[in-house]
C-alpha cells in the first residue's frame, strides 16, 4: 500500500478506530435489508396461501408484486452480509482467536443449514411458477420463510453470546487455565440463553413491524393513486387487501414488540447494567426506595458521579418499573458500576492508561429513544389506514398518501438505531462479562481494544483503504437498490399477467425476476 497513505491514516486515527467504523458502517447498512427480508418472506407466503386457498386472482397479483420486491431486498442483503464475516478474521483476529471456536458454531449452522435451505427453495420458488403444482410451489416459499427466520436465530444467538457469554469455559473447577482461549462448554446453553431467546423474539417482532409497514405503506399509496385515476375496483379488490394484511401485521407485531421490548429491558438491566444506566444517563444509584426516573430527553454526561447537563421531563420511578417491575426497584448508576468493574478488571491498562467501563452516554441514550420514538409513525399509519379502509372503503386522501410515504423509511431507521444501541451500549466490551448475582465475572470477557488485529498484521492504512472501498461500493449498491425498489414499486401489480395453471400437459412457467 502507499506509504504516504499509511502514515496519514496512522497519524490521525488508529487501526482500532478504523476497524470499529468499518464494522459499524457495514453492519448498519446490512441491517437495512435484514428485517424486511425476515418479515416480508412470511407475509409473501401468506399472500400466496390466500391465493391457493381462495383461487382469487387478486391475491396472485399481490404475491407476485411483493415477491419481486422481496427478491430485490434479498439479493442486496446477501451481498452486503458476506463482508461482515470476513472482518472477524481480518480486522478482529484476536477476537476470533479468543472465542472463535464458540462464535463460529452458530455461524456455521446458519450457513450450512438455514442459508442453504432458503437459497435452494427460493430458486425453486422463483422458477417454479406454472411448473409445480400450487401446493408444492406454496411449500417452497414457506420453507424460504422458515429458513430465513432460522438463519436469524443462529445469527442472533452468536451476537447474544457476545453480550452474554454463557455456554463457554476457560478454566476448570479448580481455576486452572485449560487453554488460552474460550472453549465450548454447552452448545444448547449458548444457543438458548435467556438473552438469545429474548433478542430473537424482539428482533422478529421488529421485522414484522418493518415488513407490515412496508406492505401497508406501498398498498395505501397505490390505493390513493388508483382512486384518483378512477380505478376504484383495482384499489378495492387488489391494493386494499395488501393494506389490510400490512396494517393488521403492524398492530399484532407492534403489541408483540412492546412486550418483547419490556422483556428485553428487564434482561438487559440484569445482564448489562452499564448499558441501561447509560441509556438513561443514570449517574448515581438512587437511594433505597426512591426508584430510578426515566427521562424523556437527557442532554449531557456524567462528571464526577453527577449528571452535567439537562434532563428534560424526568418521570419518577418509571425506569425502575420498566426494568424491575417495581417503581421503587434498584437500578444501579454509572458511578457504582464503574467501581464494580474496576474492582474486578482494574482501573488501568498495562500501559497505565485509565480504563472507562461506561458506554458513550449520549449515543446510547438517544439511539434508545429514536428506536422507540420512530415506531409512532407506523402506529399512526395503521390506525389511519384501518379507519379510512373500514367497511370495504377506499380513500383518495392526499394526506394519507403523503403519510404512507413518510412512514415507509421510519421502521428501517428505528431498527438501525436499535442495533446501534445494542452494539454501542455494550462498550468497551466486545465480549461483555457475565454479570450475575450483582457482580461482573472475570471468567470470559474481552475488551474491544484487545480484540483488534495486531498493527503488525493489519495496520491502519490497510483498514482505511478497505473502509473507503466498502463505503463507496455500498453507496453504489444503495443507489441500485433504491432505483430498483422505486422502479418496481412504481410499476404496481401486473393487471394483464396471465394466471398460471399446472396440469400434466401444460407448462405455464412465469419465472419471477427483476432487471435494472
């Protein structure tokens, strides 16, 4: 690599910071596609099920319409996801050396089982229109939906291990070191930990809200457009069906999201207290019986054990109620948690630099609030659409059309902020210590600063080059994705497409495809 470029990179920022930026950018970008694929694949399968059961052409046209959008999103998700796994071996080799034997297991399961199933049967589904019987063809898309969600489970189990490393060991009962890295102790404990199951529930609920909003927003937009074009039958018979499926999905998944979010908050407060303390800018532990307040908008940081800034609209006891089920329950503050972690892991590193065990407070706090607040848009769309479409009605309301467009990106952004909260909130740990019985355990833990590849192997210049390259490539892919989605969304359902029938003597194949 050019020596000048290396010197510039190392002079301004180290390999650690660049590696974190690279992983953050690629992860957030990849996660744009993930929740839509997870939620939309079962919804497309449901639309096709309605067609097979009722024989009504409207369900067929909706299936093909949203199925094409699913394929575009799926293709970009695959391309952007591959890069992430390579980073574990390239930029984060010390992390891979330490927990690779454990972390690699669910990733291998995802690739060898779930991904092979979804990719194989997705191909059969794409080319099986008119070639397979309706029942067999329907089974292929349901297998895709199952495999996509199974894939999500394995990925989330791997991430949950980083947040709560159970099912692993580094020493025997006498405390003797077995290996210089963590070994698998129980695959079942790692895959089905309480955090893994809670995270899966919460993520799947989020994905269905994203997909429901996507389907409802596009359908409502087309309802208004069709009515204004004098095509009320198209609006009522086709797009209204999609809008109803989408809005019902938002409501049902939204309720599940609220419940799973509360459950996730309780578990996170128990297992990662520094994350929740930072999310609420809780600098000190409240006096016994006082309870911790939830602040609508904190602006500031903790300095010397006190909050330096403004806490707008604090609601007394609400944080304790959400986190413990008791408005007077104890939620530890940052000062006490810092002291706990320092007593176990030390106050300084080997070079004598002070160690900080608190995540970035404002990033954690505001990503948490934006994750929740942006969900209001989808709720308003669902309520407005159900009222406007009640009793078989269709609407030509310009306001509803505009709100549908405004709402479309909000669940994607909310999901991205949720992922940022999850990852930033566990810092400075890449493997957060097991925190049970009110104290961190030193058995398995790894600081992010110790997980990056050595500079002698992967220097700042190398990471800087790939960071710039990936970012530019992803920007190009984003343009293609956006244009394809706009193109095929704007085309609407194909009103003239022939409905395929399958018998022993006919081949009415109509592969589902898209082109730029």
